[in-house]
């Protein structure tokens, strides 16, 4: 992780203040070594994870809790296709054949998204997918002096992902997705809204999925190597297990504070307010435990 030397002083100070507020909400002792390492930089995060690793869920949580913009290459392509843009029409040809969209097209799509960003913090998912794309992205970001400063690799055991896929059922006409383990339909095998039968997606079978996982592994390996200096691999079986680890990284490295702990308009953070009201020890729901920080690649 690079140390920023030229960021505005006030932002560094703000990062440290945020961090210190966060520490006050922690139930466990924190070591000095866990001081924020990079409080002066806004977040420029790349999220990497195999299909079924919960990348979408984590992106949504980061976006919501840290006011970060989320750029998903798949979503951007689908938006272009829906708008029938020139890029979208060309990309649709590749996507409909299950192929990757060319680097030239991807560069146009992602550059366009980055140019439109109006959020200081952002996260990318789905791009770059290849080492060539990583180099293109590096060049693009270096030109605007905003290189990626964190890559999070979500590591979920293959058997857990396969189990999840086997439990997944879809109502094809509406696209509603159910999972027998954590989001079952009210009536077994039937859509909650229409009562129509649920189906398996053609590619939700273990053999097809194993191939997708293997493809992802071989494509991702060079990316992980390319970004090894800013890479953190987080392990867990569920998104709920991994998300607190992500928060810990963002707080530790960037001095960012999850929204629920930010000061409200009265200048008091809600945890502190509750503490003052009840005069009891603050209870911090779903709070990440502080452990020794550092990349665990
Ligand atoms: P996703 O929603 O990320 O699964 O992406 C859907 C499809 O969009 C992929 O199967 C590819 O055809 C295309 N796509 C998304 N991101 C990229 C990328 N970085 N490079 C090439 N093609 C991509």
C-alpha cells in the first residue's frame, strides 16, 4: 500500500478523527499498530470474487455504508445494450455468445463510467478481468492520478458455492431468485407472487458451475499477482462472515467510517447518543472485531 504524501491536510485529519470515533465504538482493545495507514486517500477499490462468492452483495453493502460509487462492468454493458448504443450493440454480440467483450469496447465503457463519477470513493467490479485490461486500467487511472489503492479478493470455499448454487431456484418470467437455505419460497417449488412453478437455471448445475469456477480461477491468477502489493484476500463461508472484515479494512486503511457511525446533524454519533441515554455500555451490532491489520494474501 502506498502512503500518500500530497493529500490535503484536512482530509488526513478528518480520516484520523473518523478513525478515532470508530475506535470509541469498539468493545475490544486496539493496538497502536492498527492506526489508519492511508487516511489521506479516497477509496479506489477493485473487488474480485468467483461467481457465487457474493460480490454483488458486498458491493451493495459497501456502496450503501460508505457512500461509494459502484461500477459494475456487466451492469454497464447491459445498460449500453438496453440503450441500444453503438457500444452496446457490439458488446451484445460477444455477450450473447458467452464470450468476453473486446478490450477496446470495455475501455470505452469503463472510461465513460469513470468520467461520470461524482463520488470521491468508488469500487469497481467485473473490470479488469484480464491482465491486459489491468494494464489499460492502470494507465487510465494514472493519467488522472487516481490509481487503485485496494484490491479485495473474496475467497469462499468451492463446496460452499456449489451448495448455494444447488439451492438456487428461479421464477423465470420475473427473474425472482430464491435460495432454499436463506431465502426459501413460501410454498416449496412455487413463486411467492404468482404461485407459478420455479425452475433451475440452465447453468446452475454443478458440472457447468465447476467449469465457470475453474475459468475464473485461471483468469484471476495473473490479476492477483499483478495487484499483489495492494491485495487483501478475505475468507469466509457467507457474505455476513466476510463483510465485517471488509469494513475493518476500510476503517483501518482509509479512516472511513460506516454511515451508521457517522455524526448526525446534532454532531453526536448515534452510538454515543444511545450510550448517553441509557448510561449503559454501548452495544454495537454487527461490529467488526479489531484484529491485527494487514494483507492476508
Ligand atoms: P457479469 O455481469 O460480470 O457476469 O458480466 C456479464 C458479461 O459481460 C460477461 O459474460 C462478459 O461477456 C461481459 N463482460 C463483463 N465484464 C467484462 C470484462 N471486464 N471484459 C470482457 N467482457 C466483460
